[in-house]
C-alpha cells in the first residue's frame, strides 16, 4: 500500500464524487478505491462528513448530499 497524506486522500475522494455524483460507497469500497488502510479511510470519510461534503445513509454508504437514494 502506498502511503498518502490525509489531505491528498480527501481531495482524491472529493474528485471521485464530483466526477460521479451518484456514488454511494461503503467504507471498504473507499479503502479499496484509494488503497487506504482502515484508520486512514475512517479519517478521510470523517473529514468529508464533517465538512458536509458527504453524508452517511442509514445503510452505511457515503453519498454526496445532493444525491437522492431510492431503495
């Protein structure tokens, strides 16, 4: 696994969601997508959730707030 600074990982995930706004990823999918360990994944998702760029669905997926999930 390549170590990335937290800020770089946050920006990479932000870009993914901007390019594909209908993404609804689980933490494990984010870890696989960015090749991150669990601790870093949690920190990245927390940073994006705290900034209100992402929100967590009841099923535990992370979405961009402007996206509506139909289940």
